[in-house]
C-alpha cells in the first residue's frame, strides 16, 4: 500500500523496454510530473566513452533532480524514468565498485514502488545502448534482485502498446494508487 503524501514511482528496466514512454504516459494520465532519464542525455553529449567520474556526475545530477522535483510536486505522484538503482548496477557491472554514498541514498529513499519494464519489447539499437540480447535478461534479473535487496516493492510490467499502460495502471492500483478514473 502506498503511504506518502508524495508518491514516488520509478519506471525502470533494461534498455529499450519502453521506460520513457511509460513514465511520460503515466505522468500525463495523473496530471503529474516525471523526471526524464539523465544518463542518456549525458552520455549522448560526450565526445568519448564514459568513465567512472561521468557516472558519478550522472548520479549526483539524478539526486539534485529528485530533490527539486519532489519539492515542486510535494504531494501527488512523481514518476522517475529510471533511478539510482540502475546507476548502482552500472557502477557494479562496469567498474566493479559503487560509491558508498549512492548505496546510502538508495537505503534512505522513500520510493514507494518500482515498475520494472519487461524485455518483451524488441531491443532497438542506437548509439548509446550497449546491452541487447541475453544481457537484457540478465540485467532484468539483476535489477529485480537489487530492488528486492533494498526492500522496495516492485511489479514487472509486460505487454505491447496500450496493454503495457493498462498493466502499469493495474500494478499501481494493486499498490493503492488508482489512476484509471479520468
């Protein structure tokens, strides 16, 4: 059951699973805000391969945006297009270590629910994506395990097109947030 006056819902999952479209559609449905994914924008603007310090800068920016949007919304629903759990996994898998302050921030966060987008949508390659094929399935399992290890509630969202949105709305309703009435 969702509990805060500000409800924070993270839309996450492997690459090319419809996170951005779902975060935007859900925020529009409930007339709220969503925090766009920053990592993609950051990496697209690099003229070199990202490094550890780049991912630190991404994480710091994510926290600043989280705090700014949360104070702007302060009640209702705030949707995140990805979040620090993904950044932590990114640190762990690519660099073999994660700054402790990220883990501490995750532990102290008030995220109410994670909607994890399943890999049932086809992977579409682009200049930023690195993890197609079986890696997507592996990352889905890792994300679920990480989210579970921090004690957060989550639902896996499946389906194509309108069915994906409907499944997300059902998951939100199951956890005490009903956005299905217009």
